[in-house]
């Protein structure tokens, strides 16, 4: 950015990089409210079910265009297909990013246990008719999912300079230990990334303790999953030892502040992570649990979230740290730290041009503060990826947005009909899940939230940290 005294009408910046999203969620935006993470997972067959290959393309393409228009040039997309990944589906996702002109790492989410099998006691708590109903939601056997991923990694047809694959065992306790080890072995055989949702909700933490006798992170360390290729999504409930484990292994955390708040999971101790040398990227999470793909919003929420935890500003994130996380930190999480995230010799020309005559920049006082706290995407004039202009004068190049809106509306209407039964099942299950999982979350658990001895004690009646 130029100094405030430099005459300019526009400024170029490295593109923001989304460290964690879900491309399949873009056809599901706005479908839920007051959902916990576990309710969101319960709703998955309704909000993401019965997708055609065209739907998978369309959902991803819409999200890619939104990110580009709002100044994001690369993302880590954990996409999903039921009951297992398919070459056609992954090919459609990769093609959507290529057509949009956006850089992406595409990791199919895989598991071999459903929500009801993964949370101890939940299946047993369901009445008989609902037990029978959720039996139909079983995932593919682990051998089939592993074979599908191997085929995708072997036959990847997209230009890997723009769109490359990775592996995402979705949540540790949704996977057997053997399946987790096999996912890690597959990722390392092909030299690709490994990404999982780690200690996102307190329910997940308690399930981890019940299942493993230790935190999910400690268990993954025992299984050999942690390393420079590993990204822990969310990490809201990482304790000091977990943060040290991840940092010592050169891993990354994808911080998704908007989603963490919307789903009621809390606020991650990002300042403490950075102080311990843990790489942190910033993400939006999927549109089904954050409702937009606006990285500028994620920057602002990351800043504000760090400040509401207490009045000691030593524990607050600085705007410089947030911007660094959303560029250099996210690039490293994507495995692309040597080629994107900076404007420097040898790096890709992934650039965002900000209109300094936009009201967001009247006046231009401090570029970094205003990128984090003031810019909302409306000031983005043009965007370049790999030296190619993909957004010009606020419009995606070569895209008929009106026609795209009509396609999206038609898909949403058709999917609503196709998933009517799945919606009904969610309405029958939601109340039970919403009683059982918060009950687990009331189990007392203590974590050190920050370096420097600031502790929080979470118990049945304990308040959040102040």
C-alpha cells in the first residue's frame, strides 16, 4: 500500500488466501440459524444431499466468484460427496476453480463413522425408528474411500499450478485409527496436504477425551499425523500442550473466527498460538456455517474476537498479525508458502487492486488498519491471479451473473424438493441431538487460553473468559 501522502487512485496488494472453506456449502447459504456444530452436521443430508455433478460444480463456482470479487485469490476447499468421493465430483470442483481462474487446494472430506457412531452414546439415545433412519446414512467402507482418493490423486487432471489435491479425514473421532493412518500415508505418498477439523467445539473435545483418554491433537501426534503438511481447522479448544505439539511439528491452524462464533464454539487463542511459533492462517469456513465467503469480514472478526476476551491488550491481535496470517500464514497452510502470499520476486502475480477513491478509503490514514477494520470487499476494483485479470472493474471477467443467479435459483428449488425427506429427518433428529451434545459440553474442562498465565475454566456453571 502507498503511504497516505502518496497520490494514488488505486493500490495493489497480495491476494488474501482462505485457509479453510467448503465449496459444497455455497448452495446452502442462509439455510440455518442458531445451529451448533453438531446440529449443522445433523442437517448435512438436508442441506448438502442429492447433489448432481452439475450442482457440485455450480456450488463451487459461485463460491470461487464470491471470493475473487472480495479480494481472495486462493483457498483450501474441503469438499464433500456422499457416501464417498468420486472422480466426476472432484473433477467438477477442480474445473469450477479453473473456470473462475482461482487458485485452490481441493481436499475431499472423508470418514468411516457417521455423527451418530462417532459420539459415544448418541446412537443409543435415539428411539428405535430414528436408529433405523440414521442407519441409511452410513458412509462407504474405509477401503472404498481410500481407493477413491488414491484414484483421484493418481488421475488428477487439473493444472496443479492452479488447482491441486489434498486429503481431509474430516474429524478425528469420525475416523477409525486405521483410517486416519491410511489417510496420512496416502497424503505423504503423493506429497499433498492433510487437513482435519480439530477441537472445534467443546463437544468434540469431550468426545476426544472419552474416546482416546487425551485430546484429539495428542492422539493424532501418537498416530503420526502431525507434520508441516498438517492443517488443524479451527482449534478453538486447543490447550497449551496441543499448541506446542502443533508448533513443534511445523503444522498450521486455520482460524475461522466467524464460523466459530456463529456455531457457538468460542474464540480461539490465536495470539497464544503465534507467540508459541505456530503458523496460523485465516479462513471463512463454508457458507453453510458462515453464510458468506468474505475474507475481509474474517479479518475484522478475528481482530474483534481477540479483543472481547479481556482488557489486557497484550493478548489482542494486531492488524499486522492478522494481515500476515491471511496472506503468508494461509499460503503456508495451503503448502504454497514459497509462491503466493507476498508481492516479491519469484512469487505468483496474485494481486488485488483496491480503489482508493472508494468511501472505505476516505481518508487513507493507516493502510494496514483499514484493510483489516474498514475494507469489506466493496473497495475491490480488480483482481489478478497468475498475471491474468479475473475480476475487472468489480465484475468477474466473462461471467453472466444474471444467468448464474437463475441457475442457482433453479438448483436450490430442485434440491429443496429432492431433500424434503432429509429435512424431515433433521427436524426429527435436531431436538434430540441438541439435548444430548450440549449435555456432553457441560462436562468440566480446563484449558490455558493464552501464554502468560491467563486461564479459563469451563464447567457446568462457569462463565466464558472475561
